C-alpha cells in the first residue's frame, strides 16, 4: 500500500487528522463506531485508482483531538466537519461520500444540510432508530446502555449494547471467530481506546438523531441506502431498510454484516465503486 498524504484541519472545537490517496474526483469516507481513518485501509488503496480518497478520524477519535475533551457531541457538528473536509479538498466540485454506521448518520445530515456539495451519498446501515415504528423501545434500550455505562462501566455497557443490536431471538453466544486481515487485527487496540468516548458520547447523541425524511425524499436520487447481507433483521440494518422503502429506492446489500468493509474489503470496495458509477 502506498503511504497516504497526511494532514490536519482546524474546525470548530477540534483538530481533525486526515489522509489522502489517489487522484480524481473526491471520495470522502466517514468512519463509524469507535474506528477512525484506519478502518478504511482495506478499501482506500483500491478506490484511489479512480478517486481522490480522503479518510479521517472523527473529532475525539484516535488522532483528532477536541479542544475540550468533555465537550458534548452532535450529529450536526460531525456533519459540518465532513463539509469542511469537502471544502478543503474539493472546493470547486461536489464530492462523493460514503459513511458507515454512525458515519452514515453524519453523511445523511451532510446531504440534507449541504446538498450542493454532495454528488452522491452511500449510507451503510445508519442506525437512525428514531425513524422506526418501535422507536420508543430503542430509546429505552439506549437508556439502559447509558445507565449501565455510568454505574457498572464500559464492558458491561458494551454487553448490553451488543445484545440490543442483534435480531429478535438471536443468541448472544459468541459466533465462530472471523479471521480478520492483519491490518484490521492491528487496529483493535486503538478501537478499544476509543470505546469509552463512543459509548458515552457518540451513541446517545447519534442514535437519538432523527433525519429530515421529507428533505431526504427530495434528495433521494443522490442517496443510496445500504445494508449488510448478513445483518438483515439486526437493529442497524432496519433503519436503512425502512428509509429505502419510505423513499422508494432499492436497498443495496454489501457483503458481510455491519462491519463488512473490514471482513470483506475487496468485495465491499468493488460494490462501492459500482454504487458511485450507477
């Protein structure tokens, strides 16, 4: 893999670490969960044959530092960070944007807030549970996660969180271990470091966010909603399926589950390339 060009960008209340590969139209990749720019290492190099591929650590994650480490987080501010990245790296042309999980939530808000700066968004399993008919149940679930986090600590909270993401009736017993690529396995330590911030400030803010569905309907020709082949019925998959049905668009299924870009990088990158060419 060729070494990316590294940069930093000052935004409101934070300094963002970003990486750029390739040449061509801008493709901005917004990571989700407790991951950062490194979560796209498996797909960025291949996509850089056609695009200027930009990845970054969201504010407060990994190498992107907050001016105030205790600052509350909001989807709108994270989406504005993505907008600032587009302004920096593609000032004259709109960008293609991919977001995964919480990064997909930021991508949805970016599309509705700054549509003139976005050519197309592919949003992979944005867990916008507020759009679901059973949203009150998920609010209660998120409340249990936060209560557990504050009274019992990180790992018990993660157990509650992980159990709540599974499909109804699915066992929470560990599945057969998936052999991750070496680069992905090497990221585990950094992901663990980011987890308290993710659980304490990203999860409650992002999963209580309600996208502007009417605005998304008007922009549906620029939005591709996506899910994992193996995560049908799981909580992060359901809002993507619901929104695709509401907008009258096809739900694109990527290989693997919620973390398919890590477990199936080559197939994931190829399908993402096709999604932006369609």
